[in-house]
């Protein structure tokens, strides 16, 4: 059913924009350039012109069977005419007659290999007829060149179906990347993406378990799965195992620190601090560890240390949201609201949905006695917080847990902000 | 007039030999330079082969002094620095090589890797993007690809990461680091898809479908079935939903209900009579009740529609085996194995078919294959068990039970 719709829509699309292939208005041209026919017997050229004119008329009037008769007569007279084969192919496709469409479209592409729309139709028909190999070949050729959004999507989806049959998920991922780029909010595509990426993640997981079951990578993977499903204790244990298997593996200390940096079961803030410091010793440019250490220092009330960590992180990555948020918070504590406002305005510009930035900006504006701005930012904070709470609820229902440490506006901040 | 022409002839007769002499001198000087360049290059090559990088570097520097535009010398010197982890010097030489002679992919890849190591990510990215698709050297391609992945992760450019990873994984299917990167990337991408669905379409059929699959993965069949029913309510004609619900219901354990599963498979078949999964699952259910003829009808139709579908072929083969018609069973099972060589049940039943045919060697060979793939699948089951995850597919018929 879906495939029928697809064929129909693609054919309509082609017929609507048939200027690409529709026969050129050559009647007059041929008549003018050819010698006059002998009385009673029209010349070949005259016959061609006549069939062309009729075919054009029938196609415009959507009398497809009559158009086919004319085009077939033309095909007999001019077997190498790409337009004739192309039009026949399109009409057969439009009539859902793939058996007849395929030879015509194939001949069209043999005669001229850059007719991407016709190549796409050929691929659709080959898929319908069960010729998966040729369908993949033709659709792959057409996919990067089909400019029409609808047709491009249809080609991409056909490729995804064909790759799924062949279990060729890697290629499917390539096509999905392009489709998602062009249709970022398409719900059906988002679901297909979820399905494909789940399969790919599972495949990678199984592959790793077979190739290297006791490796640091495998323990790291198991840690992520545990953390994803809320089992922090096991997640931390697996990260310790990973470190044991490969103490020099980049990023492990930071991941362990992130897992530990929680007030929930299994969390241990002191241990987390140690691990962030180890991560920093391993890579002094690790801005995430710098930010986390900044937060920890700030929680200890050591504002200068917090400022030092955050400013180094901002220096390393001037656009880092976490670093800018942290540094702004340090400025607020240091009673320098102008500097804080500048940083927070930058964050909001880059990430307008950042609820924490809006909240801190409202605090800063109040300190600067910009009450209208403060009110606006508080409203924005509430809007985006509500949105994120909804998301959290969905994630909770999905039993998925954030792997990163707890973030957001702290109770202390709220209390402080409520103070006039 | 005549005088002028004589004078000119005289001058030119003097100038031509002088010019020729100059050309000769210049040519012999150039010859001397070329000779020295060639000698230094030869020495550099020897030192590089004998792994004496300092001496090789000295020879290459001598080449550059004689001919500053020698891109080969710059490239090789850059390579030596790169190999010694001296990125600061490598970048200078490799960049110079790329300026003189663009499209030296190996050199450009090393340049990108070094730029990344020096923290110059803005320059590293275009260099690596340009070089990566052209690299023949597997090791360098892997390093360049991993660096690109690292750069994309900073920009949270997941789609681009996916494209690079796909290429890397194809070339290095058994590389643990790449397997892990793939897992990490695809988990991030699926998370991104779920987030977008949650933001844009929180009450959609698709999000309920996602929630159902996540629930089944976590072992909560009851919740999974509820979400799948909610999805069907939102879009009753969506192809595939009845089969997915039936697959969740058919398993034993809490939340499972075989009678309900059968109903759903029938609904799927009503909506699409060519629904192969529903056909062979209904065949399985009929076979389970001992309704051999009904099972055979379902399986045959499934095989007719999809001749290489393993489950349908295996189901039908089992019936032929029970009817003592092993020849037909062999054909069907070979179909199944052709499509899925790791299907341990197909191997097990093929060994049974060969036993019935008295072909002892083939029977043994198939039984060995069965054991090999069963061990692999047990390992996978163990992994899932260790991760407290559940496979998102119905229980397969337990070949072990049959073995007994």
C-alpha cells in the first residue's frame, strides 16, 4: 500500500514537472527542415513529427494509453530517442506497470546516464519486481542527485528498506544521516532512526563482546549500559574494571568521576573530585573536568578556585556552555553582575533553551536593577524548565537515566534568588 | 642601413656565444645542485630505511636548503617529525609540503592529526576531511578517522561522525576501539532521535512504539505491551504494529499471552495477507498445538512469498522431517542457512535430516556447526544477562530441548 502511494506520488511529481523529458515541440521544426513528402505517402520525419505531436497532446490530456500507442510508434521509428524511452517508462510507472517500465527506463539511462529522476523510478520498479541488487545500484546512484525533497525522501526510504533486507546497517546509517539532515523533525524518520541506531548499537555491542570480551572497551560499554538504566553501583564497578584493564585509556577517569559525582546511591563526591583531578593530570586541556572541579570548588565555597577552573575552561573553549555558566556564577558570587550578564547573554544566544542560563540571567538583571529583563528571563526559565521536566518524565518512563552528573539550578540558588 | 645591419650582426655574433656560455654555466650549476639533491635524498632514504631518523632529517634539511620548493623533502621531514611525536615541527614541514603540492593526502592527514594534537582544531578538521576519503594506508586512515571522530564529538556533529565511523568500521570490523566508538556513537544518535521525538511529538504513536521497545529491552513486558497497544490505538493501520505487539505477547513469562499473540498475528494478516512473519508465527503456533496441516499451510505460504526467509524454511522443514521426508527438508534448510549461516537451529535440523538420510559425515558436520553457533549465541545471551538486558525478539524454539 505504502509502496503504491510512493509510486503514485513520484509519478505524479514527474508528470507535473515533465518538462525534463516531455517531447520537444518539434513538429513545426521538422516540417520546416524536411523536404516535402511525396503525395499520399508521408515521409519518416513527418510521421515522427505527427506521432510526437499526438503523444504530447495525449500526455497533456492524461490519456495515458493513447500516449503509449503514440510513443511506441515513435520508438519504432526512432529507437535511440532518449525522450521517447523516458516518457514511456514514466507512463508505465505511473500506471504501476513496472514490468514494462523497467526496460524503458533502463534504456533511457543507457542512452543518457544523468537522468536521476528516471533512475530513481527505475530503482523503485526494480524493488517492486524483487530485483534488489539492481534496485540498490540504481537508487544509490540517484540518491545524491535527486533535488526534489519528496522524491529524495522516497529514494532514501527505499534504500533503507533494501539495506534492511540485506542487513546492511552501515550503509543504511549513511542514508539515514542525509535524510535526517533534510527532515530533522519528521516523526516517522525519527522512529526509523531510533530503530536503526538501536540495531547498530546492539551490533557493535555484540561484536565487541565476541572480539574482545574482557577488554577495557567492553567494561566501559557495560558501565554505560548500567548507567543508562540507572544502575550506578554496577556502572562504577565496570568503570573500575575498565581502568584496571587499561589505566591509560583516555577519558576513563572523567567518566568514572561523572558516575561518582552524584548524591544518588553509588555516588561519592570526594572520589569524584579525585578522579577529575586524575583526568586533568592526564589531559590538562580537559575542559569538562575543569568545569566539574570548578563546580566542586564552588560547592566548597572556594569561589577563587572555582573562578580559576572555569576561566581556564572558557579560555580553552570559549563557547562551552558549562564553562560560561560556571564562570558567570562565580562572577555573581564575586558581585560582578555586569561580567556575569555578558557571559550568560552569550550562552542564551547560543542555546536559547538553556533554563539554567535564563535563571541566572534573571538573577543578574535583578542585581543590575533591570527588572523587566529579569522578569522576562524568569518567564523563559519557567518555560524551558517545564519543557525539560516533561522530557525528564518521558525519560523516566523510558527508564533511561542521564549519564552526566546532576545539573540545573540548585536549591541554594533559588533561595538566594528569592532574597530581595 | 647596411652599416647598422653589419653592426647588429657583429653584436649578435658576440652575444649568442656569451648567452650560450651563461646557459652552459647555469646548467652546470643546476646540474651540480641536482646531483647534490639526489645524493642527499638517496642518503635520507637509506637512513629512513635503517631507522636513523636524526640522520635522515639532516639529509632532508640539506635537500630543502638546496631546493626550498622540494615538496617531497618537506613531506618526508614532516613525516619524520610526526613519527617522533614532534608535532610542532611536523606541522611546519607538512603545511609547506601541502602548499607546494596540494592533494598529498598522506601528508595532509598527518598535518590534520598534528594540528589536532596542538589544539588547532579549526585547521585540523578541514585537513582531515579532505584527506580521509583518499587514504590507502589502513593505519593512517584509522588514526585520521579516530581524530575526526574526536573533532566531531566536540562539535556534537553526530551525523558526520556516523559517516566516518561507517567507513572505518567497514575497513576494521574487529577493532575493539572502533566497536566501542560505534556503540557510543549509535547510542548517542538513538538518544538524540528519542529526545527529538519527545520534544516534537510527545503523544505520537512513534514515541509509544519507542517506549514499548525500550521497556522490552529492560524486561518490562507488561509496560511494553501497554505502550504497543497505545501506539495501535493512535494509528491502527500502521504496518508492522500488530506483528510487533504479537511478538511481545508470544513469549512466556509475565505479560505474555499466546492466545492474544495469535489474535494479533491474524489482525496483521488481515491487514496484509503477504505478512511473512505473521504467517510463520501462526505456523509455529499451529505446530505447537499439533495441527500439522494448518502449520504446513502457513509455512508454505510464507516460503512461497519469501523463499529465503529462514524461520519459514525451518518451520516447514521440521514438518517434513516429522513426515520422514528428509530430502525436502534438506532443500529448505539449505535455503535458511544460505540466508543466515549462523542459524544454529537450521544447522541442528539439517543434521537431523542427514541422519534420516544416513549421511553420517554431513550429519556430524552440521552438528558441529550447530554447537559452534549455539556457543556463540549462549555467549551473547550471557552478555545480555550481564547487562540485565532482554532481547527484543520472541523466544526461538529451543533446539536443546529437541536434542534431548
